[in-house]
């Protein structure tokens, strides 16, 4: 029986603990190919490289696995993987992560992890972005590996709807045993941002982005609600950002 071909990428970089954990799980399921950034790309959103060169070099970081490190963004990695590394083969699944930190709610727009998954969906490939709500570089992923495997196997067996990427977030180990999974919608939430003004050793002013996460959604069917109650949240995401409910209103404009 032919093993499924699984492409792995991320935004924390090819040396992160999260991608190492993800590769270990994917090896149990199928043939793995890795194309990931050569340095951290968190918060890059869906940026692509258009004005600079892109480097793509073989990496030996994963034993007996074809792996490349890329100088570009997570979206670049998926594009190069599909059109250069795997140009004669089509992945059965693209997985991104495991991200160090939550990508629930509005964070999906800023996330490099999810942009890799959404890029795969744009390219017509089924995709999942995995994130753990723990920002530490040495985050403990031990409590989620079985869930990652189960979700991946279900995706391969039952399929993911066309042009959809799954945004999967896990609560941290500090919250205790995971209760299960919930299929959710994205919570209506935002970041209340502030710029902390500081000075470097030469007295020059610079700014550091800080802020608080504000959840404005009291629904019981959201990803934030699921995570707060120690469930794995699964949100189907699409790249069509059309506001269909606004079309009829805009059609009343006198243009």
C-alpha cells in the first residue's frame, strides 16, 4: 500500500521544536517532505517574496527525510515545494506547524503558520495548520501528538473540502487533560495594541509592539471558547474574503 505524501512547513523555522514534533508524527503516517523557513517568520501573514532572491537549500536536520530550508516566507515555502521540489508529485496533505502560540480568532490573519496552510488551499491542496497555545521555545507538545495524528488520519481518510484549510489549536499542557475536539467558528476578537516607546543605547527612539487580546464574542461555538474550556478547536478557513451579506447593500449605491 502506497503511503500518503505529506508536505510539512511552518513559520517558526526549520530548527523549531514544533516542526520537529510535527515531522515525528507525520513519519508514522506517510512519506514526509519538509520545506520550511531557514529563520523564524512569525507574524508574516501571507507575505510572499517578490523583490528579492529566494534561496532553497537541502537540510540534513531530519534523518532520512527530504528536507529543504528556504530564505522566504511560509507562503513562499509552499509555493516552492509544489512547483519546484514536488513539481512531478502532488501531496496528499500539507501540514503546517506546530506553531509556538495560539492562532485562534483574528490571529489567523497574521499567522505565518496558517498562511502556509491557506497557500496550500489556494494551490488546490488539502491543508491543516496546527498551533499550541504556548509561546515558549521549549513548549511541551507531549499531550497533543496523539490528537495531531488522529486529526491528520481523519483528514486523509475523509478528506477536507476543496479550497479549505483547517485551523487547529490546542490548549497548553498546564490546563490539564484535553477533553476532546470541537468544530468551531472563528471568535470575533481583536488585539488592543499599544506601541511601547523605548530608547536604544545611543538614545535613539524605537517602538515595541505590545497589547492585549480582547474577546468581544460571548458565543459558545467559537474557537476561543473551546480552548478556554480545554478542547481542541478546529475551524475550517477559506481564502475567499468576500462579504456576501454586504453585496446587496453595496448594490444600492448610486454609482
